[in-house]
C-alpha cells in the first residue's frame, strides 16, 4: 500500500475471483460457474453483422439490446439497465440505495462480493445467518428497514426461494430497496421480474455470464420500476457512460436472437446437474438441492480444502471457501457430461489413494 491510499479503504478486503489458468488445456475448469458452451454460430453471425466500427464510442443507451431484452422480459425499455457484468449493477445499487439511514443486509453465507461492495461504499451491513440447512429464513428479512441483497438461487448453496417468499420480503420493506440477484435463475429458479410491476422497491439483477455463455463479454442488467432505473442511470452517467462496449453489445444481440440455444444449454446443464448429484451421493457426499449451474457438496471422508487441492493436482479446478460452516463443502460448476465424468473419475482416484 502506498502512503497515499485513502484511509476510507482501511477495512476493504478485495474480492478474490476464482482462478483463470492460462494453460486451460491442462484443466477441467469447474471453479467459476461459466457456461461450458461458447456462443452459438448463429449468435456470432448476428454479432458480426451488428458490430459497428470500434473507432466510435459504444451506444451509451444500449438501445438495441435493451429493446430485445425488455420485450423478452415483458417490461418497459425504461425498466432495464445494462451494465459491465452484473457485479457493476450490484455496486451501483450499493452506491444508489445504501447509506447511514439505509444500511445493508444479506445472508452471512452468500455471494462474496456483497460485503466487499458494502465496505467499498462505506455502508454498514448485517450478515443474517442462514438456517442450519443453508436455507434463507425469510422471516428474518421482513420489515427490517435495511437495503436487502439476496441471491436467488443463493450462492454458493444453490438453494432457491419461491417468488411468494421473496414477495413477502419486498412487501414488508416498502421504504427500502430489495435487490434480488438472479445470476442463476435460468437453471431452474423462478424469476421475480414480474413483481416489478407491483413494487417500486424491487430491483432484480441478472447476467449473461452464466446461462448465456458470455462471462468474458461482461454483461449484466437490472430490472426495476422506471424511477429505480433512472437512479441507477444517474450513477452510471456519473461513473462511466460507456460501461458496456460495442463488441459485447453485438454478441449479446446475437445471443438474444438465438434464445433456443440458451434454453437447450440450460436444459443440458440441469440434466448434468442431476447426474452429478446422483453420482456424488453414491460416493457418500451430501449436497444441497441446487437450482443453479453448480452443485454444493461435501464428504466426511476428506476435508473440503484438501479435496479441492487434490482435485487441482489431478487437473480439476473447483471452488472451496475457507469460511465457517461451509469448509467441508465444494462448489463445483456443472459443465458438460464429459467434464463431470472427469470430475467423478478424479474423485474416485482420490478416494482410493486415501484409503
Ligand atoms: C457470477 C455472479 C454474479 C456476477 O456475475 P457477472 O459476471 O458480474 O455478471 C453476481 N451474483 C452472483 C450470485 C454470481 O454468482
């Protein structure tokens, strides 16, 4: 740290992303919940047609993609805002809707970026403990007068709340914004987007990183009533009006015009998730009821951190969080059938070695 770094960041510990190895061929990469499927040929064909010259700035209103997306979601064009990954809109939400009178609240075990954004923005926050079975206790969030962030399905557990449970939280906190982070909703969750027509305090965020094969393109978005979106636009135009670049917009348009491929990919992931859960349970693992493109599983045969390291030695990258209550678990991205078989083979070898 230099002697110039502001003390306002003294409490800040940056988010640690999953490893992105350079020698990709060596690894089966199941550590950052990316899609194993690249954008389809049809999507890339659209993208090439749409790509405007890079010597011009990207469209700050991101008009074409917003038009496609709002139609798909059944909301108005002024009810959607695109950002550079959904991480950016989550940060915008902390900037816009949290302060001393509106401190934040989110589960104690959830997406690791929420506490980082809270600290970055000097926002006080409460981590509300998950139930013993890792479910979110909705009652804990009713009428708490805090700006609430809930990933649904939650990460890294994969467990989902129903729309009616979310609605109770939103309805009971009319003077605070409730942010529902639906990064994984396309793999079997229920979206809260339709609720934005009835609640002016609901912001739903989604991403192109997981189900839409565009993690490297960095595109996320928020959906909420026009006034919330206007506030977020105030933040956007005060930080980076060109937050979404032309290359990304072109590919996103292609992806949105080839929705069939996205649906089929999600179906395959759900199928491979069921297969993986079955096979892990046969090997004595316990796992949560994940609705996401990852499983959250552990075994009492070997500590989570050790299993994670041994898998890496065998060329399989998964994610381990060294935090209380979930140390024994691994978050394993669901990829192709072949990738999951490679994971299971590696686990079988490790189990033989430790016996
Ligand atoms: C991956 C993820 C995001 C953000 O992804 P982006 O790539 O920034 O869109 C947000 N929330 C959760 C819970 C995630 O797992």
